[in-house]
């Protein structure tokens, strides 16, 4: 049986920093565009969603 391995702090920080790009890429208005490439700012809703994901990750 395979055992899981704890992630290091750097991996966790990368996960947290990836929440906003993931939320904006999944959204319908930016389905295939990257946030940095299109120059648009994330909406308030996208920021709230990203923050809720960060809170979930911290809680886990």
C-alpha cells in the first residue's frame, strides 16, 4: 500500500499563489486566456473565490 507524503512549505506556498490564476482560467469569460497575458484584472468575485480556496487549503 502506497503512503502519502507531506508537502514542503515551498510547495504549499506555490499552491496558494496558484489559486487566483486557476480561478480566473476556469471562469467562463477567461476560459483559455491567462490573467497575465490579457492584462485584465480579476473581478471581485474571482478574488473572493480564490481567497476561499486559500482558506480551505490552510484548513486542510
